[in-house]
C-alpha cells in the first residue's frame, strides 16, 4: 500500500498539496498543526485555535500559514506526521488530540517550539520539568481531566444514586489509559463502588464494550477524555441511549449532541489559549519559561431531555449547580 499523508486545512477541506507561495516566503512563519483525530468532528476546536491565534495578531493566509496533519484515530501514524512537519521546515508545532500527539511532536524535534494540549498532568508524564518552568522546547495547556474524575463520578451518582457498578470506557492504546484506570479505581474503591473497565480502540469495539456493560450489569458509565472518543462521540451517545445507560462525559460537546451530563473544562477555551500561546512563540517567547496553562473553570452541563428519556430525576440543587441546562423540548 502506498503511503498517503492527509493534509488538511483547519476548516476541514482535504488537499494534497505543496506549501503555498505564502508559506514559501521566509518572512512568513509556518505552524504545523498535529492532531490525532479527524478534521470533521474537531472542526469547532480547530476554529477556536485559529481565533486564539488571531487574538495574538496572526491570521492564516495573511501573516502566517498553517500546515495540518490529522492521524484520523490511527495513533501509530503520529510520529511520521510529526516528522513530516519538521521536514517542511515549520516554525513551531501545535500538538493537539492528546498525550500521544505531544509525545510525537517532542520526539520529532528538540529545537522547534512545541505547544501541546493534553488531558493529563504533563509533569507526571515527563513532558515538562515543572508547570511554571517547563524547560526544554514544549509548553501548552493541560486540561488535567484525571484530577476531576472524583467530581464527575459524584455528579453522575447524584443522577443515579443507586449505582454500584460503574463502567469506565478507555482507549488502552493511549499512554495515559492506565493512569486514568488507577485513579478512578482509587476513587471508586473509596466510595465502595465496583469499577468495570471497558476498552475500545476501534468503532467496532464500542458495540462490544456497551454489550459487556449490559451483561455485567453496569449501572452507569464514565467516558474517558480520549480524543478518539471525542472524534466518535455521536456513536458513543447513540449506544448509551440504546442501552439506557446513564453516562457522564468529559466535555460539553457530548451533551450538546444528546449526552446526559458532562463536567470538565471548556475545551474550546483551551484551543483558543493554544492559539494565543502559538502566537506568543511566533513573537519570540520561549517555551522553556512559559508556564503550562491549567483550567481555572469547570463546566457542569445537563441534558434534561436525555435525563427524562432515561427516567432520571434531576434534583433542584443539581440544576442550581449547572452552568447550563439543555432542554431540547
């Protein structure tokens, strides 16, 4: 099979093309945008990145060029895609779509700045020396989603107080999966709950994972913040509805699409911050002394229509806590 690199603009259009004339000008910087997922489901996130970049004074096609690479869920392609960006002499790499994108970008270069977006502690995973002084050539935004698993589980049990068996959907192909499993095992054990780990690495795996949840009588489900799942959120939401399984998600985008409940940072804001960070790198800021950004605000979003379909009562105090309640009546 011939190797085919998918080169896509941030708007999602596909183009197999050389660098533009603008990009070939040495006076115009080139941003390499690396993502582990696919452009369609991530279009809003890519747009938010561009908005943040514009806030920093850079507009794609005018005074900066963005070269994008999408692994389309095939994480094994990330090292080659990152190396391709380096070979195209980009000015910096923006690594989005999880820890493995960041790893691939850092492995591809020790000199170009790398701006990452991950959902796990970058110090714990060895990406940076510290949050305030990253050292090396990488900095970015950490959503640190494993740190709020306890709260997400608590909110889910507010909706399903009788739940004793909690499913956790993870992608075992990701480096952070075992960290997340260990963290939630500790949280669930402390609450006297049984954790059922469900694994999915492909679209076909989702069907079997939800079937296993039914067979083993899972009362509720937590979905990992893995980009592969975000990329296929429509399928996951549909399966949760079909199985009548109350499910909590990491991002509000799931709930906007019909999911039950989400608790986590605003991922669009994180992409905008990445854009601003990329702009700072283009104006001479060095990643080694640019602190890693952490969320300052978490959103609780509840879909009342979905709760009603599942026969769940949403208590008034939970509604009062919600940043947004979606009714869709």
